[in-house]
């Protein structure tokens, strides 16, 4: 489809494609090929150890059938249970991160000073510190005789054995701590774009804090709220770091999807089964990403 | 990137360094789950202080320069197995691998390891050491009649107890329960007198094979049944014995608070059980002789402050009642074996075998006995310097049995760990847990190879 434009471009179509070729090659090699490979393996009984490692067989949909074997899939350590746990984990983390992030952003909206800088720095630090290091910190924080319980004991509260009695709550707490920064920064930036005159008008009209939030701020940050909800869901769904705290235990109570997949594929070396799980996870991620893109498009359209 | 991955990359970096092209006359690397001053520190000491210098000198006499390197792996047994599987599947890894015998079938079937004589040639059978290794012990790192490595030795399992705590609770020392009933009654007495959860019988997936060997088998064998029916060649999925063993767990951890379930469920639980025993919060711990000779070795991290030989005793694990144990025994034990295998990807198989056989020469094995007395593979190497260790060998090898050396074992072992976990955590009743176990077995080996109740 020749156009007058093309003649005036610096590069011919061919040169452009040539220059893009390495990119396509890399995408193909590191994204498309593994993708196709995982899908292919999910139809085999391939393992890393044992006879199926030397001679994997095509077994059709058996791996998927086993995942969705409704007699046993809700038992501890099985796929269905893991899905349910992941949903708990995602929803609880989402509520925690978004509310806390929004709360901090609102509390320091149009304020400056030492306290704001300190809090923002600390929350952001939690987000960017290396995972191996924070895992150690959190393990001792949650220990029966750790920092958290010492603090609780000092004010006369009970001292639960967090990782044994409330493992899911522990990893949610951890994940909220870890991820709140994203929502906080996003909302803080969004609130910064709200014109002061809007808020002043609201003040003149005698709006209280809640009305100000509901009628002025919330509409202005709706797009960011949707972004935060979907992105945090997507990330939390795939997050692996809680493994460093609980390794999916005790008794598989924190066997969330990423940990489940890791365990099947790399502890039991069931590559076929593990790939089948990965394929399902990919489908779920596609849906989530689709929702995100759709929301983004709609947000743009509305603007 | 998580901590474990970071560790692998570190290990990989070391390994690739170790496996670098051989420019000198010869160079070999050995890997073990051993760390200087840490886990299996005795093995490091033996290899670095005894074997390596002696072998290098020995080769120097023949006019050859050999450089040896030890790769100290600090992760868990499971992580090491994972490391090997990944290394061997892409044709790399150190030349001599510390190896757990029960890994053999899986690695052989995957085509990752090869019999000694295929790696090194017929020179293997010319070794004079074979005269001192019985047929049975050659199978420690073997599968279907082929030998893939040499076993460091075999082991036995028992109940370790704290003499001081038992005496304090009014029990007689030396202590030896004759039945489960007696074991539980004595545990209750300690619990009530000292207000501790005195008994630990390993459970759960977090402890890995330690649960199967030190926990599940020790309970199951006491009921007279094994995981596998060796005559019929089938796995036992449902059996009154399985139920009885699970009920023992239920009694200990749920009904009577005789054991602390925390250690069975959290990661690092096994180390916690060591610490708890050292600190006098656990009075009876079912463990292997490794716990005695390595974990609690005099001067080590886990030795009780008052000294291992002073306050630690051991008792044989009783069957439900005298005579009710596996093969009609009064007491039960299970034996495994670890050792060293050769990496078929080694640049010089003959040299690797030379080192391996040198490690298992009489002189080197005697040197190892001085560092850590235990049951060795060679019949001309006695247990020296540790009368307790000698007594364990004498009294327990006779009643001990072994795991089925079959490729499905590793996965079935994991299913058994999960079964104990489901009972200890209270998720399932013993009956439900057993049924779930039998279902898992069927999905692993097929319904034809599993015995169910009816």
C-alpha cells in the first residue's frame, strides 16, 4: 500500500524490518518459543527424573484431566485448593495494598515535610529491597519470639505462632507490606494532578472530607484505581516471594499458585504436569491482562 | 530471584569453574552436602585433610600432577538432588558425586548415571577392595544388579532419649520400651512431670525423606507391614497397619500433646527438633545414627551442653507389641545408604574411579573412622572408638530392613509424608488420609500395582 508518506521516510520498509529483525528474533527465542514449548510439554508425561525423562510420551489431555479431577482436587497440596488459596491471597492483598496505598496518599495529599518524606521513603524501600534479604528479616519478625510478638507482648496482647497458626494472614501481611508502595505512588501522583481550585471550590461549598473525597478526588483518580486493581491482581496472582517465608506450608496452607507450580515442576520434577498448570495460569493471566487492556482503552476513550 | 536460586547460581558458577577444561595432567572435583564447620563437617575434614593430600601424593609418585577440588554444597538433600538432576540432564557437574542410594533408580532410568565399569572401564573390577564389600552392600548405590557407586556405609534408626530428663520424670535409665503402649505411657509420664511435649516422630513434607525414614517407616514397620509387598511386587495402599501407624501420629500430636506438631510442619523443622533435643525440650527423638555421630558429635552445634555421652541414650524402637513388627521382630529399624557415584560426563573416567576407589581403600576408610566412627561398607574396617555406635550396629542391623529400590519410590515416599502431614495437621482423619494416599499411589503406579482394602 504505497503512500506519499513512505517515500519521504528515512528508512525503506526493508531496512526497517532488517533493523527490527534482532528484536523479533529475541522475542521469538525467549518469549514465543518457551511459550509454545510449555504448551507442547503439557501434553506429555515428561519428567526430569525416571524413565519419562529419557523417553517422554504424548498423553493428550491427561495432565489437565488430573488437575481437574474433582474427587481429589480440593485436598491439601492439590491444584483446586491452590486456586482457592490464591484467590484468598489475591483478594486480601489487593484490599490491603490499595486501601493502605490510597490511605497514605490521601493523608499526605498537598502536604510536605519530614513525616511525609520518611513514610514515603520507608514504604518505597519495602518495595525495592532485595527479596532474599527481606525474607530473612520477615522470618525473624514473625518468629514466635520475634520482633512482632515482642511488640505485641509489650502491650499485653497474645503472642501467636504466626507462621504455624496464621500462615495465610502472615503472607498477606508480608505482601501488603511489600507491595503497598506501588498503589501509594500511583495514587499520590494522581492526586497531585487534581487542580487545587476544585478542592477550594468544594471547601467554599462547605463539603466535608468524605464528600470531598467522593465527589472531587475519586472521579479524578478512577483510571488509576482501575489500573492499580488490575495490575496488583495480576502481580499478586503470580508472586512467588512468600515461598521464602513458608515454602507453601505448613501443611500446604500457603500453597499459592506460583509456589504450587514451582513445587510440581521443580521439586517433584513433573515437567508435564507443571507445564499443564503453567498453561492454565497463562490463560488466567490472559484474561486478567485482557481486562486491564480493556479498562485502559475505555479510560482513554472517556478522556 | 529467590534465595534458593541465588544459591544455585553460586553453585553453578563454582561448578562451571570446577568443570573447566583439563589442562593439567588431571583434575577432579568432588561434591557433597557438606560444609566446613557445618553440615557433615566430618566429610569435609576427611576429604580435605586425608583423602586429597594422600591421593595427590600417590599420583605424584607415579609422576602425575592431579588437582582436586571439593565443592561444598550447603543446601538440603532435596536441593542437592535437584542440582544433580539439572546438571546431569545437560551433561555437566562435578566428577564424583556424593549420592543417596534411593536416588539411584530414578537417575538410572533417566539415563543420567552409568554403571562404574561403563564410566571407567573394566579396570573397576580389578580393584582389591571388592573382596571386602559384601554383595548386599554393593547394591547401596545400585539398581537392577548394576553398581553405580560406593556406599560410605549404612545406617540404622532408633529412639534417642535424654537420660537426665527421663530420670527427672522418674523413669529408669537405661530406658527401653517394649511396646507402643509402654512408649506412650512413659512419654505421658515425662509430659506430666516436666510439662514438655517429650516425643518427636517425624511427619510432614517439610522434612522430606527424614519423615519417611525416621518417622513413617519406624511407625509402619512396628505394625508388621512395609510400604511395598516384595513377594507380590505391589505397593500397599490400604492396610490396618497403615491405619494403626497413622493413629499413633494422631495420638502423639493431636489427642495427647505428646509431641510438638510445629516442628513437623514448618520449614526448618528438623533443625528445630535438633535444637529442642539439645535444649532439653524434647526428651525422646526418633532419628538415625547420623544424628548421633554427626549432628550431636562432640563439639558440634547441636551437642547438648552437658555432653552427648553424658546425657544422651538410645533405645530400640519397639513394635506395637513384642513380635508384631515387620518380619516378626520385637523392634524395628530401617537402613539406607549414602555414598559416592561417578558422573558419566567426567573428562577422565579412569582417574575418577581411581579417586573413588582410593577413597574407599582400607587406609582412607580407617582414617575416616578416626574422624567419625560408623558402620562402614568394608568388612575389614571395624567401628572403632565409639562403643555406642558399635552397639547400635550390632543390635539394630539384625532387625533392620531397606526401602524398595524402585523408581516410583521417591514419589510414593512423598505421598506418605503428605499422609502423615494430613493427620498431624488435623486436616484429615487417619482413615481419610489413608484413602487419599492410596488414590495418589494409584495415580503414580496404576491401580494394578496398589493393594487396597477391598
